[in-house]
């Protein structure tokens, strides 16, 4: 085994520790920004909490990064362990902001965060005194899941509202992508880290240039989204300029990142506005399209990429077809209660918004889905399992993987009727694959999909037994967590059993990394990194 002689630490451990330390340093930087936000709103207890959280995170991250600064560059197996352990560490340290703010803020001050005229009198900040709830919120934020322990989001201090949106915004693109864009040098193992975060395609030959371009595109889209949402909210709601801007800013960040955290009590249903819902639709769809396609359309001025690219074409087809299917389902089948829809037009409107929110893995909610029929929940569950395009901000198994499995099954059947000497090719988009390439891609896609579905079914059984929920509702809730979506049938909350809350931590972590890096991480703990 190769060792760092100066510290007697195995070289792979030094490499992994250094790069996870880099992720924590970036997280500490984000916490420092949040200290500024807290001070701007005169939320001094939140500022102190994030100052402590940032100091602890920076101390641990700095010690790991600079203590192993001379460690070798990561290889692919190291990259997967770094991704899995890095996302886990980021979520754990990210929980400190929630946990410390809840404990440092006096009850009388927390009560002041409850909006005037609210039907409740207690701030949801108290839920984060429980470390499991704080970790859940952090994991949900970083992975872009959007399920929450905050029953009433407006009763949180502004600093925590900002922190929830910020970690979803960064997590949507990827904390490793952000770290590589800031700290990595060209050729320093950056591609192993970039690929470990479930990304394949590069916009430029250099990974560092690619991730900086990704962030530039994301920032531009965010600015446009903030302006569009601010105007829509201010035009349709009786809000002050600041309130409209604050909600537009936070919803733009979490919508474009397909995260789904909200700063309102009832997600997007709070507005009850077709105009605002209409503005959200393109924002969520943008987040589900791969960044190389955005770059090609913007830089190459080639809108045909939206139809010529396999994933984008199928994304648009699925968006349209799913709206029709879900609308028919909700119009033709009686919901669980009359509170589900307010007439036929409302059923179509909610079906449209919820299908697009589910397929893009955003998780904004415009309707009480818990009151829908079991069939309606299952249709939405299908969308949450599929997800959008690989290389975007979405969760799920991804369109390209589902397409590869479907093409692979058809390809395997067609070979039965061909002579053994036949030269067989397969088409995946504009690529022509020979027999070996197709078998390899089909196997990889099938393995991930099967593992994903096994975990989905097993977790749903745990949910049914632990909560007594119907199987349709349990499958819906687990698909939402594992697909990093955030829609809820009303099961997720601070009153859910601890075993299912802890299980959702695993589902969200596994879902964000598409299983394989987590399995490599587990195998490394049990048997080490050597073959």
C-alpha cells in the first residue's frame, strides 16, 4: 500500500480527506455569506449560529485540505468515494446552521418570526432543535429534494430561509462542481471528481472551463427567473415590493435548481394564480435540460438542439403526453375528497403544474395531492422515478437511462430473429453502437435502474408498515424522496416516525448520487479501496 510517509496515512485516505476538506471549505464560505444575510436582517442569534457553524466547518475542512495538500490526484474509484462521503459530510455540517440557530434563539425572539395575522403562534424554528430534523432539512436541501420539517416556512428567520434556498441552488448544480470551479487546477484529477457527481458530457475540453461555463449559464438563468417571478408575484398579489422580491428570489433559486423549497406556507398553492404557475413552468423545465444543450442553444444560437438532442426531445414529449394522461386520470376518477380540485378546469390546471413539477423533479406543489385518487398519485410517481435529462439539475433515473433500457430490451429481442453471423448495431440518439458497446451501456443502465427500483420498493414497504399509509401514498412519498423531488402526500413532517425519517436521509443521498457511488463508498468502508 502506498503511504504518505510523513503522516503514516494511506495515500487514498489522504486524497479523499483532502478533497472532502475542499468541499467543506466551500460550505464554510457559503455559511459566511449567510452570516452577512443574518446581520442585514438584524437576526443576531442566527448570525452567531452560522458564525460558529462556519468556523467549525472551516476548521475541519481546512485541516483536511491543507494537512493532506500533497496527496496524489484522485482516480475514478476515489472520485466516487469522495462524492459519496463529500455529499454526506456536506449535509451533516450543513445541519449545524439549523441546529444552532434553533438552540441559540430565545423563545421570545423566535415568536417574533411568526408573520402578523398568521393562524399559528409558534415558529417552526423549534423543530430544528431535534438533530435528526436539522440533518433531514440539510440533506433535503443539498440534494434538491425539497421535503421539509418546517411546517410553516414563513415563521423561520430570513437567514434560515436564505440558507435553505442557497443550499438547493448550489446543490442543484453540484457542490463538487462548485468546488472544482473555485479550487481545482486544470489536470489535477478534476475530471474524476466531475464524473463522480453523475456527469459525463463536457462543454469544453477542460473540466474547469466546463464547470465555470455551467455556473455562468445557471447564474444568468437565475437572474432572469428572479425578475420574472418578482413581476408576476408583485402584479398578482397584494404584497410589498420587498416581499415580492424576497419570494421571487428564493423561488427562482429553488425552482431553477429543481429543488422545491418554498418560503410560503403552502408552496405555490399559496398564490392560487395561473400567471405565477405559468411563469414557473419554463423555469422548472430549464432546470431539467442538460447544460451542454443550454450552451449550444445560447452560444451557438442553435435552437434545433432542443429537438435533435435525444434527452431534450423526449423530455418535451413526456411533458406534453404526461399532462394529457394525468388530466384524463384526474378528470375521470373521483378523488379521495372534494378538497382535491375546485372543478374540472382546476383539475386540468393542477394536473399540468404537478406533472411538470414532478418530471422536472422540482417538487413545487399547487394542489393537495394527498387528496388525489390512488391512480393520480401513481401516475405522478412514474414521473418522479423517470426524472429529466442527465447533465441537468434533476433527480430520478434520468431519461437517457430509461431510454437505453427500453432500447436494450428491444435490441435483445430483435437479435433472436437474426442469424448468428449478422453484424448487429444499435442507435442511441445520433450514436451508432456495435454489439459490445450496446451490451455495456444496456448493462450499466439496467443495473442502476434495477437497484433504484429495489430500494424504492423496499423503502415503500418500510413506509407502509411504519406509518400505516396506503401503498399508493407510501410509494409516492418514497419516489419523491429518492427522486429528489419534494412533492408530498402529507406523510413527511416532524411527526413522522424516526425510522422513516432516517430512511429518507438514505433515499435522498442515494438518489442524488444514483446509487453506485454510495455502494462504492460502503464497499470501501467494509473492504478498503484495493481490489
